[in-house]
């Protein structure tokens, strides 16, 4: 389990960097960058995996995303989003302007699931929390959002480090409460696009066990069935 989980996280991190930067960076530039970043990103992944937070409670996860993207040179706004009850969400918006060009939104979700982890890996979650019904539940990144956040950070670093090779504006989003379905609505209700501008393009990813390690599946437009995407080795 440890080998499979870690390998998938590494593969997705590399795949996202390749997909976003291959147009601008040659393989000789990208390979060493990924290799240099990977130890830190794997450490970040393990930290996120062992400290999951439920929907509406992504306080520490969002703070980590905000801090890492600030260090990478982004202008970051946190606590973006308002729920119907008036409470503030933990959405993160990181902007990087680099001359004239299109605005690209890259999104990762941050929340975990009310699941007891039984993987036995050294960095397994032992977190307990209380759900909306007042019941004590285990908490686990069973849907891969720890990988998604790690990939967002790595992609953000890579794009910031290669500013001489692209032009435009980046909008990196840490989305709260994806599992409860109301996090994106909360960010829109807090005037996301009015405050930060509407993107021309958007990219998101999801890990999956339906494709072999070492491959990335790509599809244009929204997708529910990832199996319909074209698959490429990385």
C-alpha cells in the first residue's frame, strides 16, 4: 500500500508539471526541476495525508497552501468563500501576473473524508473529528486531495520559476468543501470572479486507480468518466 500510494502521488506531481510546462520548457529543463522538488513535495504530501481536515474545517491545509504559494512569489488571499449560514470558507486564491496574455485557473480541492484509515502506512491519519451531526468520525484523505494540493504547490513553484518562458496571469485555487459540494458555491458567493477576474482557461486534475502508474489521462472540457480520456505515458 505504501509503495502504491507514494508512487501514484509522485507520478501525478510529475504528470501535472509535464502537462503544464512541456510547451515552454524542454525535457532537459523540466526533468532536473522535478527531481529537485520531489523530496520536498513528497514530504508535503505525507504531512497533508497525516493531518486531514473535513469539509468546512480546512484551516491548517489552507494555511499551508497559502504559505507555500506566497513563498513561491504569488499574491495570496485566504478565507475566500461564504456559506449560506454566513460563515467564512477556507478558500485560497493565489495570483501571479506576468505580462499580457490569457488568465489560467489551476484548481485543487483540500478537504478529506469521514473515513477511518486502515492502510498501516507510517504516515497514516489517526485524526478524529466531529461531523455535522455531532458524531465522532475518523478523518482520511481517501479521495486523493492530499495529492491534489501537493501537485498544485509543485506546479505553482514550477510556473513561477519559469516566468521567462510564458506570459499571462495565473490564478491558483485551493478549493474547500469539495466533498460536501458547497465549497465552490461558497467561493462564487464571495464574488470570486468579480474580485480576481474571470479566467480564460481552467485546469483541474484527479488521481485515479483506473490507469497504470506512469501514465496521465487528458480530456478537453469537463469530464465525469476519466476512462474516456486519452492516456499518455510520462
